[in-house]
């Protein structure tokens, strides 16, 4: 049975890699969306079942995921420009060409594929944060997500569930090595802070608060009582400091406005816990700012 299981695992990896080799940047548009979805779902099973056994394939997987990410984001960008009402002949011609290049199935499944892609990137970076260097993928990742990050705060307004992009950014706050990658795109930090808004519902704010808490503790590696500035290589607190006025403003607006039942319709106990987390973060930020200032004055 163990031999059979091992053969099945190896077969899964072989099947995944074989399908992966078919997905290249210039060919992705011609591959049916069901095959792309199948690849993304299979990758989830392989990461879960084989774990560190697929470490050697991480570069291949990341490259393919970024190709899919670039594809979905470019399609959304075209869709947004059409919705915005570009009326020139050139725009119309480009729109027709884009429509010809993509099947109706792709257009219908783009949100699902995008979400699955973000989930798989998150799975990989969290699983292999300690053993793989993901810095080389940042240019492609942040480049493809530029528009999505810009629109993230508006996309969470009254949203009942946190968007997949917000969850992806939260995963980058979960480990010191990944937090350093956020330093390469501080717009993403601002976007998450802006999600802590008066019109954001409980699930969205909860994820955004986890993002802030992770930055303050360098991915839960800094114990209470320690100044982040005394920890070698810690950059999470520096990110918070550079955007602290935005963070405080968002918290203040939420606390002053309360949590209207028409917007938040959540369990009162959960809302109370959320408010307590917000106050705890505010207190922690204040303590750190005072401690940093005192330390500077003593030097």
C-alpha cells in the first residue's frame, strides 16, 4: 500500500509538471479555462499532500502562477477600460481583438481563476517562506497586481467576504522573509490599511487587522515587551511607522462612526472583539512610538 501511495504521489507530480509545461505566456490565451482551473486545483492537492517534497518545483510553479496572474489581471484591465467608456476607434478595435482572443468561457471564469491563482501563490509562499527566496518574483507579481491593489479599498466596501487579493497580501505579512517583499511595494500596505474603513464589514476588517498585527510582531516572531527596532532584520514595524498616520486615521474614523447594524449585521460579540483588537493595535502602536522616541532622546 505504501509503495502504491508513493507511486500515486509521483504520478501526481509528473501529471502536474507535464500540464505545467504547456502553460507559457504566449500560449495561455489559447488554453481552455477548464485546463487552467484543473491545474490550479491539482496544485492545491499536491502542495497539501506532498508538502516539502515539491520544493524543487517551486520555481516552475511560481513562474506559471505569475503567468496566469498576468493574464487574469490584463483581462480585468481591458474589461475595466471598456466599462469606463473608451470610445475611440483604436480602443474599439483593440476591444474587438481582445474579444476574439478570449473565449466566452474564459471571460465567465476569470474571477474564479484569479482567486484560485492568488490562493496557490499564497500556499506556496507561506509553505516555503523559510526555504525559498521569493524576491526574484516580486517585479512580476507587483507589476501584475498594480491595478488590483489600487482598486482594493473600493472593492471591499460592504463586501461580505474578504477578496482573494486581500487574503494574498495578508499571507505576505505572516513571515519575516515575506514582509521584506512588502517593502518593495508599500502601496499594498496602504491599500490594506485603507480596508480598515467605516463601510468595511467584519470579515474584511478582521483580515486587515491580522495584517497589521503581523507587521507589528514581524510575523508573530517578536514577543511582547521587545522593541522591534532592537530585532535584527525586522522591517514590519518600519512599514507601520511610515504609514502610521493613515492607520490611525482609519481606526479613528471607524471608532467614531461605530458599527452600523445596517452595514455590519454580525454577531455583537464578534464586533466587540473586533473593536477590542483595534484598540489593542492603537495602544501597541502608541507604546512603540513613545518607546522609540524615548530611546532616541536617551541616545
